[in-house]
C-alpha cells in the first residue's frame, strides 16, 4: 500500500466504495487523513464500515472542512451531468481528484525520480501496459503495474528511486489527475469512445492529451488525425515528443515495417526490434503496442537486447488474442474480449484461414463493418442471440452454421479446421458481441472456450496468462 501522506491531518471526503475506492480510503487513513466516505449503494457503505472506514451521507456533511474530495472514476464528473457530490464539492470550492492524482503526489514527495510510465488511448492500453511491465520485469527491474489494469494504484508498493511504475490510465482517471506527470506518457490512438461521459470527441481527446502534455517525454501514435494533431501541438509548445506509427515510415520516431520495428533518425532507418515468431504480438495493432512499449522502455533506460528478450517472452493477455492451444496445424485463439465489431477486427486481420466463432448479445451495427475480412473466414459458427442476424449478414459470402452453444461451435470448428489443407487454420473466438445472453461476462466466456479447446484430444495447451 502507498500511504497518502500528502493529506496527513486533513479531512477528506470520498465517494465510491468499490474495490479501488476502499483501497484508496485505506491509503488515506494510513497516511493520516481524517476521511468521510459514502456510496449510493448501501451494501458498499456497510462493507466499508465493516472494514473500519468512517462513513456518512455526504449530503449532510460540512464541505467547508474538506481539504479534498476523492471521486471514484466510475462516477460522472461532467456528463451527462456532474454527480451530486461533484456539485457539492465545487460549490464549496473543494478540489475533486482521484486515486491516480494521489499516487502522483506521493511519488513527487517520496521519490520524484522513480520511473513512471503512464499509458492511455482508446484501444490497446491494457496490452501495452502489460507488455511494458513484462519487459521491465524480464530485465530485472523493480516493477509495479496497476491503475486501470490489475491492482488499484494505491495498493502498489510505495515509491522508491529505482522502483518502476507502469500505469494504465482511462480517460475517467486522467480527468481526476490534474498533476499527472509521467517520465514517459503514452497516447496510443483515439477513436470515439465514452462520449456519453465526455460529451464530444474534442473534449474526450483533450482529456487524453493531458497525460502526454504533463510527461517528460510524450510517446504518441500518429495513425489517427486526433493524435497527430496532439503530437504537433505539443512539439510546437516545446515538449519532447516521440512519434510512433504502425504503418508509416517516419522522418523521426519509431514505425513498423511488417514485423520489424524501426527507428527513424532524420530520415535514416535502422531495425531496433522484431516481432517475427512472437505469437502473442501478431497483427498491426500489436505492432503499435510494441512500438509504444519499446519507446517507453528505452526512455527509462533499458537496452535494446533487454527489450527484445522481453518481447519474445511476452505471454499476452487473457481473452485478448490469447493463444490457447495447438493441434498440428490448427491454432486455437481466445479473443473473448472482442465484444463489438471494431474490437473483433484486429484478430480477423491477423489470420488468413479462420474458423470463426461469433455471436452473443448483439451490439448496434452487428458485423457489417467486418465485411472486408470475410474472405479470410473459411467458415463461421454462430452462437447466442445474434446468430440469426449474423447469418443474414454473412449470407452467401461466408459458409456458416448456427451452432447455438459455444461448446458445439468449438467442437465443430475444430473438426473442420483439422481437415483444412491450406496451411495454418485458426479456430478463433472473437464474438463481436457481449456475453450476457449465455455467460456472466467475457472472462467466463473466454474460460469456457479455453476449457473446450484444451479438452479436445491431442490439443497441446500453450503457456500464457491465466
């Protein structure tokens, strides 16, 4: 735990008593703060009280006594309208912050030189965060990973000069971290997302920009216009900017040439790393993730040899193009995290002979946006509520069956892929749907796929995340 000593002896209000909220409350108490916590869920309040956290309805609190208000990132700050606690805090002139901000203040007080990599973007945050942390750990650096992935940030070990922090930051968290100041800040990409919470794309992008604007070095993917403009704007303001691209040769920066990761210096190119044969980092999207991780690791002092070793041993993330097992020429891939068409596109773009398991609780737009990948699909196996609609979209373009259940789909896809004579065949769960019609969440769905695939006679599990 990181005791939040920056509020020692001060009264602090807190709203949101989920896992990260309770962790933050304990960190404030350990640092000597006097806190009053609340939640709209009575069960959460009771749980916090049982854990020794002082609770009380903030509607009746004396806000003039609070030095700060700590808000859970899941609670609306601006749109569609500020939560009632935010309005009370602002009315009393109390600053509104989150747990990432608490971490930033503790780092500056305790160990300002502690290497700090913060990663954001619309897509790829979790993979890039996990990859960066893995490379650092494989190079025997003292490494802590958390934030929007894994552990709540205030549960990490306290800052020390040689302790490396790799933190995934959502837009909600950045919005509550006004002094965020990473050693290396990564902005991967921007596409419309969470606009119900941010109002407009411009506002969403401006929040993401804060992370790299506060960084010693800003590492920015420039393959979309929003990020390209941010890179240009920060450079004009005198910030140190490293551009990365998954497809463009750059004059200066890092870019991908197939599976080769290249450095450009004044228009001259050299290979600094490669992804050939690294199954956990297939596809252009993972090339961008790897470029960002490489740039960040170089910025905090790693050597290229250490970085390549880390890339080659990266196991990937569970349910995100996870390599589950292999039987001969048939590879089984769990991409259960792909809960809409856009999320399924990277996996479909990464393989040439696909036995595609799709379906579940459908999202708006269905799979029509994936039509360009249909030639890669040998056959589709449709499950869940979306099966009739997906079959109508596939029509005569792709052979399909309505399997109904995931277990049946895995069995049938594995049997037919085994007879494919066209080289490597991939049984791919990339549903392009939510899971809630048949499973509690995408993790349970992915685990069911993993169990069904590895139960097939002759399938050899591939070591990876669990």
